[in-house]
């Protein structure tokens, strides 16, 4: 992780900065009056990347960005500083401007007066920005060192309000062209498309699309060249909360020197970002055209368009290998310098990786690669069209492909009995196969069927097309597993990885948000989402990796069968202010075997007003800012607290003197149904918390109780003089168990 904090003052430029020049000093913004409760958020970054060895001016647009003075990138080799902050007018400033405009319109109309009137009208056009979520702008100076590694980084900003969400920032080696930053027309009319811009390939073009806008670029190509044009748009901003279908749906068209359209794409297979490959038939100037498929647009419709005779991977076979073994991988694509590579799995644990490529292969894209514990066999060696002596004994992993339309691959399995899992990895490994699974018994009766299975770990997939079956089947029988494409399509690229065998209980944990702000000595809520696989239902313990980080987790024991849990992260009183990278691990037992997994950080994003996804992040961060005003709160009672249905239970909280004195009060935050905080009783060392459960509460079940700490305005003061009620944070999570 690389972080840069701006040295010296940041230039703040409001869209109203001309007020003082116009004689309105009272309109200058007062930062002290800003609300402190809203976390900063980035809507988009433009340009969304840069070339190694260059310095780039980057516009970061979002909301609640005032005071941001820290920029963080994942990886090494990038440095940045904040050089300017811009924000739109507020209502009071707009009203004062309107009054000045009326006065100027009544005054004699000399050139200076007309210029002031025009300027004020321009300022008033920004009073109600089309989208407040991208109304504030920070300008960064980003230096990409020559030794920076190309790839996808994540950028965050931070300030006194805490960290922003992460956004993707791409680093590459190709020359870049940046279209001037776009803003919406004042009259909300469709943007006018300018003349084509001439570029020299290979090149990466950074641009933005406004409503109705079409961007055109002209480049020279020679006969025989295989030109690839690939857009990164949806991959930059995966989901838009206030747009349908929920992302920038780019489309590409390529025109030859005569103006004839020779290629078109608005989706590359199942990926919304289009890709064109075209073999040039004649020398000349070619025009490429980019727009939104629905002619929508906004400043956050940001794209990176890569054009050139460049390597591009369209597929690999097989889709994975075995841990501890080497695997020969066949490559498919365009402009590839080699057709096969060897992946050394000697040091690769089971899991999902980015396919390692040799140094001479800098492809536009990368492919995922899966590593299993079991050794895979080829489809031809495993397949049996009918029951016969060649049936396989589970467990087995098969690498195969659906080569012909309506093809069905059939595998005969001798099954000893018990829980059988049949699972396909295809779409999750970038294969276009839309797999469907059927399991038949030896009488030809269907005992299992699955088309699609949702895997929340793959939140960027627009279609969860991989099937999964968990079946409890009688033993000493032979079964058939049928695998096909649900749409009847086929091709050499329709590859899959099929696992058939006994259930191997496992789990993954997702933690969100990926960055939190906490005071030294204070606590903050983290959400844990459990992905249980192959019937795993046991408890899971989540903890921080390493004991010297200055942080701890409370309530980290996820009860058996629980799929989500809220826990707290507490910073020690002596932890330093600033950014801290954390690593969380989760462990659970399957029989005598201990499973230990790294917790995956993520952020919740909304798509198209309705759908929510946990989008993976590259880091889990804690920003420590300020100190908890009362020292460290400690729970002095045995945990978990046992609360009887229809009864009460108490917890002693030490170090809570402000609560005991009545300056603070406690409220349960999103409590479990039927459980409440009955009373808070002052004790010599702190307070006693009394919890109550309804008689009708279903039990037994377990979880965590989270309590907010709020200012308690003194009684007797007039309402106008009372301090505002504010949320001071939360106390450490209190594990509980409801019993009958």
C-alpha cells in the first residue's frame, strides 16, 4: 500500500470563488460549519489510469470531499498530492447571487457589467447539480514512477471525515491520450459530438460520455494488421445506483476508410465492456466510434479505450491445475506471441489466481486460473456415453469443453453413498459456457438438476451461470452426470471444470466495508457475510492476524448455521493516528481438521436503485482519527450473556463514567427481534446493562448486541442552547445467547 499526504495547504476553489472579487466577502465558505457525520465518497476518477513514468492530473469527483488531504494507492510506485478542491454553490450563496444579478440588470450596461452578469448566470447554473454524489471535485497530481508494475490499483482519499470508498485506477505501459474533462451542458441538452480526434496506435484513450454524445477517434492501420479495440468502462465503475441497467453500457463501432462499418460490439460475451478484433484489409484511416448503447451519459460515464495490434486472451485450457504440480496451459486469443505456457503450482495453495504470464506477454486483459487439491483428468478420459465398464470412481475433477451445438457430456460415476457434490466452474473462470447439470440414477430417473447458482463472492458477474448440486444419494449405485450448455451454444472456448465427489465442507468470510474510521480507544461496526459450502454449518471464529496491530475484534465467534454477523473492531488507546492495513482470518473445524481462511474485504454497492452487491476490495483498512473521550470501555461479565426468553440478564461495563453520570446514553443498534435494553444502572466502576427478551422470542439462537453511544443533552436547558444529539460511536460488541 502506498499513501501520500499533501504537504502544505490545499488550494480550495469553490465555484463561487469570484464572490470576493465581486464584493461579496460574506459568501466565503466556512469549513467549521460543515457537518461531520457524512463519510466522503468517490463517484468517479478521471482519467482512470495513467502510463508508467508519467505525471497525471486526476479529477476525483464525489461528495463530502472537503478536507481530504491523503491519497492512498494499492501496490507500490504511485504517489499523489491534493492540489485543489472545488465545490458547487449552496442555497444561501445562490440567493445572494440572484440578488446581485437583479441589481446588475438594473444598472447601466457597460462591458464590465455584462461580463459580471454572464459570469453570475454561469455560476447559478451549478446551483442544482444533476447528481450531488459527483458535485464536489478534488484535483490530484499523480506521479507514476517508471518502476511501477502495470495492473489494476485501487485509489482512496481520506481526511478528517475518514476514508472514501476504493475506485479502480489502471496503470499501463502504452502511451495515453486524455480527452478534456467533460461537464454537463447548462441547459441539460444532449452534448454535441465534436470532430474525430486523430491518434497514433497503440494508444490508451481516456474519455467521458455525456447524454447523446458519441466520441470518434481516427487512426492509421495497414493491411494485414490484426487490430484490437477494448473498452474498460463497466470494469472501472461496476455499479451505478441511479441508472438502469446499473452501469455504463458502452458500444463500439469501427469504420473503414470509405466510411463503411466493418465491426460492431456492445458486449464481449457476457461482459458489458465491448471488444473488437479486426483484420485490416486495406491501408488507410480507420474511425472508431464509442457511445452509450442507450445514448445516456454523465460525467461518471468514464472509459479507457485501448487500440492497437496488441495481445488479447480469449480463453485458456484447461481452466486450472493442481496444487503442487505443473500444468501445461493452452492459450487462445489474438496477436499472441506464444500459444502455450507452463504454470508451476509447486507453491500455489488451492484457490483462484490471476493466470501468471511470461514477461514478453503484456496482454490487454488477464484470465483467472483455478488451483485444486485433486489432479484433474481430461474430458475424453472421463466421459462415458452410456453405462459401461469405464465408469469413474469419485472424487474426480474433469477439464472439458462443449465443442458442438447441443452437445451433452455424460459421465458415469460409481457412487458409494452419502452427500454428493457436482459443481461446474466455467463462467466464474471467464468461460462463455452457460452450463446446466443433470444427475440421473441407474434407472434413468432424474435425481438432481441445476442451471444457475448464485455465488456472492463473484459480485461482478452479470449472470451467475455456473450450476451447483448437493445431493444425498443412496450408495453402491452408478449415476450419470450430464453437462451441457443451457442455450445450446458451443465452441472451443466453451470450456469448463467439473468437480464430482463427496461433500468437502468449507467456508469463506466477506467483511464490509473495506475501510472504517475509529478513534483510539473506540470501536466501530464491521459486517461479516458467511459463504457456507458443501453443507458446512459449524461455528467460525474470526480474528485479526498478528497480535501487535493495536486492534482487536469483539464478538468474532460466528454461531453455527449463522450466515451474517455484525462485530466490532476496537483500537487500543495507544494506537497511532493514520492508516493501518489489517488482515483478518477465519477458522473453523470439520471434524478434526482445522480450516483457516483469509477474510475477504468488500464494499456494498447498489445497482439500478434496487440490487446490492458485495464488490471485492484489495485491502482492509482502519483509519484512526482522534481519541475516544472516556478511555477504553471493557465488559467485565462472562460472555456470551445468557438471556432467557421472557426474562432479563445483566452485563457490567467498566470505564463508562460518562454514561453513569448521565452525559451519555445507550441505544441498541439494529437489535435482534424481541430483545431490548431494559435499563442502565450506575455502578461504582461503570454501569450495569440490563437486557430483556420477549416471551415469544424464538430460541435458542445467538449473536451480538451492538449499542450506540449518544450525547444526552442536559435537562433544564432551553432547546436552543442544548448541544445537538450526536452519535459518539459504539461500545464493544456483546455476544449473547437466547435460551429457553
